């Protein structure tokens, strides 16, 4: 009876030791892979924070909009950096989608291509890239269809 108990305890101790070694090995691999510091996510979040600083709808008056051209260009640049840095296709897709959305909102709110080098045709390119990277990105698909119809 004692022998069976001792054998089971030994097997359980060995299994526990193997599990601990595997957890330590996994943690080391995780830290070395760079998951601990995702610069692409940091830059993406910075773009979102910058975008949130601007307001298109402040009283529905174009003159009271706080989304300045320089702020919008900064947002586009930050999303572009995040897309270039990232190896995560979903994050890249979101960055391209947000670049396109920022351009379209600016275009529709001001009824013109206010920012040089960025208009509906560039937004369409960004939406196409977003859909190509993540075919499940339904918002990018919708905005792409909308822009293509609007651009005709």
C-alpha cells in the first residue's frame, strides 16, 4: 500500500517538475520573441490617441472643427508607421482601415480634398490594403464599397 502511494507521489512530482520547466522555457521564449514590448501596438495606440484629440463635429461647424490638417497628417503618419512596423496582419489591416477612414471623414466633412496628397483615391487604396490583409474586416469592406460608389 505504501509502495503504491510512494510511486504515485513520485510520478506526480516528476510531472509537476516537467510542467514547471516547460513554463519557464515558455516564458523565456516569450520574452525573447519581443511580445513583451510591442512597439507597433504602442505606435498604433498613439495614433488613436492623436485622432481622438481632433473633433470633426464640434457644433457641425467647419470653422469650429479641431481636426486640423497637421493633426490629421500626424494621425496618418502614426497609423502608417504602425502598419510598416507590425508583422500582425490584423493590426496592419486596422491601421490601413483607420488611415482610410480618417481621410474619408476629412473629405466628407470639408467637402474637398483638404490635405495635399490624400483624397478619396488614397482612402480607397488604404481600404483595399486593409481588406487584402484581413478579409474578415467588414468595416473596411463597407467603407471601400462606399468610397468606390461615391468616387464614381
